[in-house]
């Protein structure tokens, strides 16, 4: 977590949800991507949580690592100020949300996002050519023609808190990607809580933030 985010956190007595990914633990199994797709019922071609297979160096000195990417829920989200309707907002706990009813599909947020985390789907497609019973049961008609993205499984977090659960500790209240990670490479928690696992990880270990130089302060 950057110094800027720490200062922002000090001004807030609430939560500041964020995620860490241990690239030494991640094995590229894609379990998180499947868990995300299952939890959020995304359509073909849309994946809110992705794992990039990255190779660096030149033969024979080549290294391979896996980068888990998605919406960074930035402390300074560039997608929020460019939204002309207020469909994209940032909650007090830092989560960047989408109001599908207010979105007009202008794609300003998608252009502004440096993490390519936004998708706009205009044409309805199905996995097997025609709509299955399962796809009909979980269809989200309100997502067509508007921007969509990772929400950090906001409903799991809110429902979990209401039930007295601890997001990042209790699987039911934790984003699906983190809860399903077979190597525990993905961790989730409250950066405003110094005792949370994410706070301890960034305090005790070396870390980096994606495109920190852009000033978005990704969480």
C-alpha cells in the first residue's frame, strides 16, 4: 500500500478493502477465473478476473510468472470522474461500483481505465450456440450495452458483514477468487486494519502495485 493510501486510510475510520497476490505462490491454475465466472455469471468472452501468463528474459535465462489482474479498485480511480452520469462511483470503503441503470454505455470509463478492466457487451451470445437452462436462470439482462467489471464480489462482502462475518477470513464473505485460490496466493482484507492479513503482508514483505507511476494507487 502506498504512502498516499496510508494517509487516506488515516482519514477514515471505516474499512478499506484490498487484495494482495503472491506471484511466487500463484501456479496459473485459473481456479480464480472460473470461480469468478461462476459467482458473477459472466457471458462468453467476458472475464472479470484474469491470470496473465508472463515470460521475461531471453533463452536460456527465461522466467515465467502469473499475474492475477482485474479491476484494481484504485484509491484514485480514473474511471469515476469521467463518468457523465454518476454510474461509476467509489464507496467509503474504497470499492468502485457500477450502477447499470444509470450507465449509458459511453465507454468513457473503459478508455480511462489503465488496467483494461472494463467490458461492454452489445450482442447476446451463449456458450453452446443457444441459451441453456442454466444461462437463462442466471441471466443479467441489465449488463448489456453498459460497462461491467469486477466488483470484489461486493454482495458477498456486504452480506457477510451483515451476518457478522469477516471478509478475508470467512470464505462466504470473501471475493470468490480469493476464497477459491488453491495456493492461497490471493488474499483479501481491510488495509485500514493493521492486523488484517493484507496489511501484514505489505508490511512484512516486498511488494509492488501495478502501474503505480500513474497515480491511481491500485488496491
